[in-house]
């Protein structure tokens, strides 16, 4: 059973993943964890994050179809594209967590290639698994929330730059 902080994190990660892939015209449907055994994941992007309230890692892995269909440049490297997608996904999660008073600093994405990618089985780290036409998208979000942090509190997000916005300095 999820605690209140875990529920906030789950909502932020799930919504961010749905929105990211929808922006690339690839709607996702959340599916049960058991479907992961069928998925052959091509690449995964791993991005670490730190902050006073939370630290951890986001891992985004996809089968070949969703990765290829979302790439804006058909001749670009899928390795580079999964790195960019994982960075964009964590950026969206970061923006959503800002509304809960969490400030994160992101590392540079690292890409892994291989089949049957899966972190060691742990009851508390269940992947978010999504299906799309022709493939799977899988996200692991391994976060450690600092003691005393209550993510159910909402803070002002006035002035927050939203996804797709352009800012000039």
C-alpha cells in the first residue's frame, strides 16, 4: 500500500509519461506489471537527480516501436533519442514536484542497451508500464524522500515555465 508521498510521486510520474508521449502523438495506456515479461526493451535512459527534499534515479526504457515513432528526426540515433526522452520525462516530473515544494537538480542522461532490462526485483520498486500501438514504455522512478517532507502540500507555481515554452534571457 502506498503512503501519501508515494501517491503524489506516482501521479506525477504517470501523468508526465502520458503527457510526454501524447505530445509526440503516441498515446499510452497503463498496463499491469506482468506484461513486462513480454516486452523486449531496446534502450533505456537513466537520469539521476538530487535535492534537499528528494534524490534518486529515473529509468526510461522502451521497445523499438515507440522509440522510433516518437523520434522527430528519422535518421537520428535512437541512443541519443532515449537520452533526450528520459531527460524530458524527468523535467516534466520535476515541474510537477515543484508544486509540492520539491526542487530537483538533474544529472546528464546515461544510455544502456540490451534486452530484458529490469532493475533487481524489489517489492517497493514497481515499474510504471505503458502499452502503445506496437510496443511498450517502462519507467522506474526510484526516489528517496527526506524525512519530514510532506508532498501532499501544494505551493505556488506562479511563474513556472511549462513544457514547450520558450524563454529568452
